């Protein structure tokens, strides 16, 4: 049981029967004329977003897409991604989000593995989809969504598809018929993840997982509880007894969507914004200066992003000269935020709570989030408190025995957001989903007050001369050096010592930020135990990142082994 808890909030939520369709309908009814999405000069109110999603749903039915079938979303962030996403769900189909930048072969594999029968794509990436669809496959319909300010068309020639295509305009002309009623046990997402095994596979996210996790996160961030009206529409109601003034105010705030919408943080997060009645400014290709300009010009209240994005913001030369006092909440996710960077973010966003979080696709999105109450003492480096109705155990390597509070072990999760397993992988599902618990593959600690902290992935831990060495604490030490922008530690095989810790480091671009490998080795050696010392430092221009902002440790391990 978590000892600390935000004042006024219940420890358990009364979850309504329903789906995300009822949540979208609720916001459309509560805030009909409020802007839901802004993409350049294009904007949709909540009522318009709901109406267009209903049109897409009916258009998919007219294309013979049946409830329970899978439809892929192969698009960059844009206003039409969100419309198509809700349209698929309101048609009773399952959303298959796929990375639009991946090569055709990988795309084809995901389309086939998911059994997608239709796909939405975008002019800038349609050629990859056309190549992926060559030969036999499951996809029988394709639709190209319009370009927007956030997602321009680029200079690609129009793609020619080997399957039937239908205009997006036809969907907008369809009748806005009622949403298809689906059961909570129906699949909402087939979300691909390398997850705990490193092999891309589709996680079966059920409608009940999706709605409950959206409500868990939305109620936490908005200091609210769910409410259902007589028509079954779901909205949030603020809990007046809460002490914090840093929650996302319901129906009045504006935020920026920068996380890739094909990724869990972005895709599930958009429904958190819908639940809060938050106006979302859709952001395309990231540019840190333009991002800060937008925050200042529009008076943005809430921002989200990966640690890599936050580091890019901190590197803008004039960031400390800007007026960023409008921001109330800075949410980070996808990877742990190091304490030094979090402290810097608190300086440049003086009126905001910097809220870290922890989640994974196998748990829909969110498991633990920092409270939005600045008066609550929080341990340095913690990812937050475990959400409503969620249990976390830290276990020994035997996978059964809980460790004492504060001790390191593997993180196991149980709660309504834990998903239904992997599509077509019963053996992997049985390994990772055990007795109602999810084995995350992450290493962490849980202190007596309920604060969850991560120290890395179980597979990232290396053994040096018989000692367990965890990369996370070493990376945090390196990031505290004034010249270091980013750092990642991996193991290099060694014939005598097992593995030696090797650090890959990028330096800050600002004037005067310099360091040699020898200086960084000495800096770490002064701050850690002898067995934890880094044995080699490789200084690089930038670290390899995934599309979601995670450092690609697999690539760094390869480089370390090759060197």
C-alpha cells in the first residue's frame, strides 16, 4: 500500500462501463465549441472531432471493414491521425499503429503479423506503404490522408498501390452514424513493441485496458474522478479537496502534442487530453526553438516529451531568457529523466511541476506518475507513485520472492491496465504474464512511502568481476557533469572480467562545454565504488535514438563490442 497519496484524491476509481467512444462523446457534449486540435490553420472543435470520427467509422463500414478487424495507422503526427484513430475505434475495429519511418520490409512484417485488412497512410510515406503491399498480404484497402502543416506532403510522387484505395474525402462525406458498440474485452490496439524480449510483437490492448488507463492518468493529472451522465457519456469532475494547483485544469488548458502518435505515450496520451478537454497543438518534426516559440506565443499550459526532447530544449542558447511561466505541467516519459536535467527544467519552467512517469506498452501506457503537488517530498530520481488500483512488486531473481522495501529487483505490475498478452505468441505471453502479474523486465526499487525508481533494464545490467553493475546510476553521474548533454552505459565483453562498463557520451554544444574521455573517467571514479567505475568513454556527436526518443542500446553494444 502506498503511504503517500495526493490530498483529496481517492485511492481507487469507480470505473464506468463503456469505451473510449463514450469518453470522446462526453468531451464533445461538455466542450462542443472548444478547440480540440490545432494543426497550423486547421482546427477542430471537440464536437467536430467527434462528428468526423463518426464519419470515418461509417466510411470504414462502407468499405466492408467489420468490427474486430484490424486497421493500420501509418502516418506522422497530424490532425487527421487523431481523426482516423478515433474513427477506427468507433467502427469497432482495432488500431494497429506502425512507425511511418520504418523500411518497407519491417512494415510488411507488422501488417502481416497484425492481420491488418486496411491502412491509413500519408503522402510523405505512402511510397513505403506501396512497396510493403507488393505481393500477397492481408491488406485489401488503403487510404491516403491529407497533408497538413504538422505533416507536409514532401516532394514524394503520388504512390501507386497494388490494392484498392479510397479517397479520404469520401470518408468525410459519409453519414455520421452512431458508433459501433463493442465489449470491453474487444481489442482496441494491436501495439507493436520490442518489450521485454526485444522481438517486435503486437500487444493486445483491450478496450477495458485502454479506457481504465486513460482514466487513471487523466484523473491523476487533472485531480479528478470519472463521471457518467444519463446518456452514458464519460467526463471528468475535479475533486475540490485536492491541494495542488498544478493539475491540468479541465476544459480550459492548452497543450502541445510532440510524442509520436504511433507510440503508446502519444496515442494513449491523446485520449488523456480529450478527457481533460485540453486543446492540443499538433507538432510535427521537432525543432526546439520553434517549440519554445510556440509555448510563449500560445501560452501553453502542459507539455510532454521524452528525456531526449527535454535535453534538446535545455540546449537552446536563450532558453533561460524566455518567459515560460505559462507552463504548469512538464510531463516526461519513455525513458527515465535524470535528476540534473529535471532540476534544470524546474528552473526554466518556474511555475511548473516536472512530472516523470513510468509505463510500458504491455501495461497500455501508465503505471506510475509523479504527483502534481510541489509540496510533496519526492526522492531524487523517482518516477512517481503507483497509480490508482495498481500494484507493484519488486522481486528477487527467482521471480517470486519480494525484496525488502528500497532494495533492487525486477518490477512486476498488476492492475486494470495490464493487457491481454502478445498476439500469436502464447509462449511469450505465458512467460511475461504470470498469475495476473506482468513481468516488466525493468529493474527498480520501491521505497516504504511508495515511490518507484528505475535503475535500468534487467538485460542491461552487466557483471564486472562478479559484481552487478547498473548503467542507470552511472549515466546519472555522467549527466551531472557540466559539459555532458547525454550519456549511455553498456557492457563490453572482456575475457577476464566478464564485462566492462563503457560510456558513450555527447557533449553540450554551448561555448565552454568541453571534456576529454580521461576527465570523464576520473569524474565518475570519484563518485562511485571501485567496481562501478567506467572503464572506457567514447565521445560522440550524438547518441542513436529510436523514433520515440529512447537511446538505442543495442546499437551501442554493437559499437562497444566492435571497438
